[in-house]
């Protein structure tokens, strides 16, 4: 079956590029690179239900703790984006890390520094896709 989704807009492509950079182990283990992709008002609800803000995420990256910031997901699939406004893109995608599957949703905002991750949420799911 052929994927009939239209080509992403430049804004969606930029958000996808940023998301993939955030998943890159080299970026995840380099606080300055990771921080450069986060909006000053960044917040997240992780797959565990834990709430994160920019400071707690950056502290976890700096600590390089496997417990605080899990390693890069082994696979990323079904990444899709919608441009909500000139300065806002919503992405959805799935990750699988050793059988731990998570639906993910991100909101990216365009700033003077470029596209930055403003919000992220992950929700675990089982073998049956919800």
C-alpha cells in the first residue's frame, strides 16, 4: 500500500528534524545540544505520568542517569505532523524501546532561535494499538 500523505510543509519538516535530533544519543547526552532544542517554557508528561519541566529535564540530561532519561528509543515510527499555525506544529509518533511501546505527541513552536519543543507527552500502549 502506498503512503498517500502529502509532503510535509517546511514547518512540519523542521519540527520532525528537531524531534529526530532530540532522539539522537549524541544530542541526548550533550546538555548544550539538548537544551538548544527546548523552548524556555517546555514541559512534559512522560510515559510514567511524571511531569517534567525544562529544568528537571536538563538536570536529568546533565546527570546522564539511565533511570532519569532513558536511552534513545530503538525504533521510531508513524511520525506525522500538522501545522496548526505559522508558529506551531503538532507531531505524533510511536517509539519502541525493547518492547516498551509509547505513543508520543509533541508541540513545536517557532521562535527567534528557530523551532523549539514546547510540550511533549508519552503514553504507553500494548500489543493492540489503541
